[in-house]
């Protein structure tokens, strides 16, 4: 197999790069070792579009975040992706020392060009967020922070790239990079060799491993674990703005943030790890987050009960704590995009533009003529819950599958699930369906709809129910058919029982 541009990694960065380069007459393949895009850091983060008020504008990640913040709203409009921007954030303080930190943060925000920031006294703070701890004394308001659905955003970028001619290959792991005369020639994967003129390494937590396949490198990716709480929608009205705890020496502060879908997301801590696969949550860490931040800011929020789920995200932190976006030093045709932690979700469009410039500078005889038939958007998926009753009835009349509700918690229809399976980047397992349409993301976490979703996947993909997976590879949901299980002897009445 041959291509011109090969992108390694299907997170928001790889998808953004594919979306950017698909504007030109280039042959593009994006490979992702997981069974879907948005399976790593991109799916487990704060889902915030940062304004840049608390970012060091002198760093590469600061410069790119500030640049991307100016274009992300238009990009989401083009791709029909929900984005609440501006929303705004409030940093909350309890001590006089917190106020001093806020003043410095405000100075930094003004330096970065953020307008409309102001300090809040106790009265105004509680008028704006009445459910805050009554002991909170100070606030710093900035008006430009946004929130987004990172799954929808990443999928939309990848879908648009596919619509414009790019190819996405899932379950495709890069095993080695082929080099000849100090120039990349392609990659070896578990699905065979792919020849390429340029390779873009956007492999997230494994970007150092990929980069080291072509030369000695001077950086390392160390995972940094962050654990989160997700609250039931019944708590969705407890706050209006994104809430930061006061910043510390090592953190911008933990957050309590409203999500696009009406839940409350809260967290996260920052724990340095060696293991890039450690996605465990721990009672000790969650208790610490709840006690130090969540209950301290919003005493009404419970520790359990209305917590739908807890989860972990791993940030791909580089050893120098900044983004690393550069061409390989000794091998032509290799671009590394590494160390993309917060604010990577915000920075993605600007990262993609920077990568385009680096690819152009490689002088590999690539055709950067803009596509004459380029499509800047995509056909937005049907979202039944957002339609009026008249619109729903008209849709159901055309396709009765939209009239069969599969997920009661989120009001997701069979038609929406079938659509997700046949999109430009298809959802082919339970978690992929969950990310696309939210079936299984409600309070019961798939307890009701799970079997129904499995049956739809089996029928639409024309595979046995035993072949349906939770998240690809060998994560099979079912072990065997009941009637095929062996029988063991029962009690003295010679009853048969299944084992």
C-alpha cells in the first residue's frame, strides 16, 4: 500500500492534521492502533476550550492555544459541532493568598490579550454562582472559556478528512519505520507495509516510542494521571460557569465544569506515572479530589449516589513540559508532534497549521494545490432529542427506526445507532456507539440499552453477537451461547444446572 502523507495517531491532534491537509491534493492515510479514533487522552480530559488567561504565552503551547482560540468557533460551526463559547470561567479563592495569585493570573491574562477579566468581591461571586461554598471570598472572572464534546469534535474532524479523500485505518499499529538514505520510506504495521513520503507522528503517549524508531531523541513522554467525577444531569443547574479552584505551584487549579450534555464534570489531580496503560481510578485519589476541591467548592455535590461514573485520563506530558512540534533532526520526511497535554484540545487547529508548514518545508514534491471540490463541512448526525415533535414525526414517518428508543436515559433511538455504524468513520463496537450517540452514557451506564445496542451492532455489521466487542480487539462482550454451555450434575433429583 502507498500514500503520500501517513499520520500516526487518531486523537484530536492526528484528526486535526488530517482535516487540515485534506484541503489539498494529497493522498493521506491516518492509522490508529485502537478500534476507533479518540481512544486516548482525547477522550478523557476536561472538555474545555481555554481562553489562554492562565497560560504562559511565551511557551509554544501558549502561543498555539492563543492562536487556535481565535479560529475554533468557526471550525466547529463548519463541522456542525456543539461548542459553548463564550461561556466564561471563575477562579474561586478562600484566602487572602488566593487573591494575590488571582491578581497575578489576571495580569497574565491581560498580557495574553484576554479582555473583560475582572476580580469579584464576595457579594458578586455568590450572585453569579449562588451554590458556591458560602465561605468563598474572592473570584476572578474571565469571559472566553468554552466547553465542547471532545468525542464529537475528534470524530467530526476525522469524518471531514475522510469525506475529502483521506483514509482512516483503525486497529492498525505501527511496528517500525522504514528508512532509506536517511529518508523515511514508510511504516511496517500489523496489517502490512505502507509506503509514504512523509510521516507525521501524533501518537500521544507513545510519540517518544515512534520518534525513537528513526533517530536518537532528547525527550521522553511521561504519563500524568488525572481522575474525574461525572455527575448526573440532575445537578446540571448547580453552576453556570466553569469553576477553577485557586491555582497552585504545579497546577492551574482543579475544575468543576458544566458539560455540553448537561452533566457536571469535576477533577482532576495530577499523578506522575511510568505505566502508560494505568487507567485505574483509586478510592484514595477520588476521596482527596472530592474533599479538597469538589465539596470545598460545592458542598451540595455528593461523594456517591449521583456520581454516574469516575474515570481516568493520561496526559502525554513531555520531559520539558512544552509541546514538541518539529521535524526529525537526522531523517528527512519525519515530523514529530509530541508532549501534547493541556491545552492540546484547544490548540489542535493551530498545531495542524504548524504541521502543514513543517511538511511543506520538507520539499518532498507534494501537491499543495487546494482541492477544487473541497467540502468544509459534513452531514451532521441526527440527534432525535434536539428535534421538535413535528420534526421527529416527519423523520419517523420516513424511517421507523427513529421511533424505537433504545437508550432511555439519553433518549437515543435505533435509527441514531444505525447511522453511527455507517458514518464515514464507523462505530463498530459498544464504546464507539457510546461516544458517538451517548447510548450507555446515562445514569444506568448501559444497564438497559447495552443488550439492545449489541444486537444492533451484530445485525448491522453482519457478525455473530459473540464477535461484538466493548472496545475492539478481544474485548468480547459475550463469552458463549447459553445452549452451548456444558451441563453439570445437579442435586439428588438429577436436575441439570449450567456452569
